[in-house]
C-alpha cells in the first residue's frame, strides 16, 4: 500500500473517533479503521499500541471536546436556571444527528465488559469532571429551591443529560426530552426563576 | 460434539441471553454462544435463523421478564409515592450485580448501529410498555404535586431508571443513585406524601 497519507495527529484521531463512535468498539475491526483512515495497521499500532489504545485515545479526544463545550456553555450564561437549561438543551443536539449515534461516552458505559475496565475508568473520569463543573454552577445559582444540594443536583442533572441522549438514540419524540428538561428544572429551581427564565411560549 | 444436549427452549434462551447480556451483541461471536450453550451453530441457526435472530429472541425474553417484574412491583404497592419509589429502588438491584452488567435493554439502546435497527425497535417497544404501566400508576396516584402530568412524569421516571442503571455500570456510589431517587420523588409528589412514605432514617 506504500506510505500512509500525511495525516496530522488531530485529524487522524478525529477520523478514528468518528469510526468508533459510529459503530462502537466491539463492532469496529482494526481493518475498518485502516480502511476509513487510509493509515495502515502497523502505523496505527505504532502510534497507539493496540486497538484498546486507539479506543482510549478516541475516548479521551471526545471527552476533551465534551468537557470544553460544557465549559463554554456554562461560561456563556450567568449562574441560575438559564445555565442549567442551556446545558440540558445542548444535550438535545443528539436529536439532530442523522445517524442517531447518541453520545460516545454514554454508549461506551454500556458496552464496557469485564475485558475493558479501562474504558469505564476513562468515561467515569470525564463524567466526574463534567459533574464537578455542574456542581460549581449550581453552587453559584441564586435561584435553587430550598433544600436542593448542589452536589446531588449535579448528579441529577447529569443523569438527565444521559437520558436525553438515550431518548434520541431510541428515536423518541423530541417533545419527550423537552418535558424531561421542564421537569428537571422544576425540581431544582424556584417557580419565580422558572417563569422569569421562560421565553414567550 | 455429537447431538446437542436436550435443552428445552426456555433454558437455551436463558443461556443465550446471559451470554449476550454479559458481552453485548457485537462482542459475542456465534462460536462463543456455541461454546457456552453446548448447542452447535447449525441447531442455533435452525431455531433462530441468524445471529440477529438469536439476539432478538434474547431481547424479547429479557423484555418479557422486565415487564413482568414491573407489573408485579406495581401490583404489590398501592398507587402513590410508595409505588414509584419501589420501581426506582428496584432499578438499584443493578448495583448488586458482581459483573456490573447494567440493563440488557439499556445496553442495547446504545450499541445499536445503522446495521441493527431491529434491536432498537424491540427495545423501544418494551420501553413503551413499561412507560404505559408507569403512566397508569401515576394516573392513579392520589399524591402528585399539582401540575404534574402522568404521561410526562412516566417518561421522566423511566429516564431515572436508565440513569440509575448507568450509574451502576459506571461503578458510582449507590448513594448517588439514592439521591437521584429522592430528587425524582420530590419532583413529583407532595411533601406530605414524601414525609408519610419515609421510613425512619
């Protein structure tokens, strides 16, 4: 096949991530990664060590982007109901994916078997970072209902994000995910904040 | 090799389901199903048509059990907060699985690719039946907060079940799942009902 194409690290990783996200780890043979990227197996192994190494690099690249996009979302809105609403609505982007791939991190949680505990650890680490960002956002929110604890609420919000992405993957109606968002916000924020943050319906 | 063991349909299906639930569809070659069940590939294909046919039969068997266990749970408790609490606490059984397999249906949602839309349909159908049972339970609940709509609340509760099972698969602390249950019930039921239904802490 001759020399591999002159891929830079970032675009190779991005092509590998797309491929593994499309089909999942177990359903993606290395031969398919070779076919999709045009980089031969020996070069892939030289770079990443093994198929597991490729998957871990892809998970880390995806996680970095997910963390960064949450950071930007949270930075773009002042603390309070609007900030958490923005995060939950961001998860609804999964409904616009024509391939209905859902979230690569969530998909990986459920495909982890006893053979691949390192994937579970990588996902847990990324989820922990995002949960911490949510907790800090909730700690700064002036409009939480009395009794709502930011650390518990952060885990609760994160689970709604997973659920919204699973709904998209299951081809549910987007209205179902919208009702999840409404119910989540109503569970955490004062009525006053909720009515203030509503746009015109 | 010789003749396959005299498996009855139910125990063969149950062995196939365990195997596919352990590792997921893509990571389970037919050769492994043969090895685990002792039934040769020709017999499996004769019964189920294809590897996809085996998976669909396993999903349907698992779904039947999941639906039946929800039916029993709901029948065992009078309508109201206690009934929904029982359903959510039931999902926490995933934390006791030493293999941390999570839920076969939820795992399948995220491992579905464009090659296997029939799995998505099978899971969606089972989820729809369980959601309908939750909706009927919520319609009969005397202690919902004003404004809570049983159909929306049913979808909301179902997503918490998925989230609790994902937390177990991710080896989160059970206390995190318990806080999800508390927050979910507080979002749906009156304070009076919540304090009445609490056991001694």
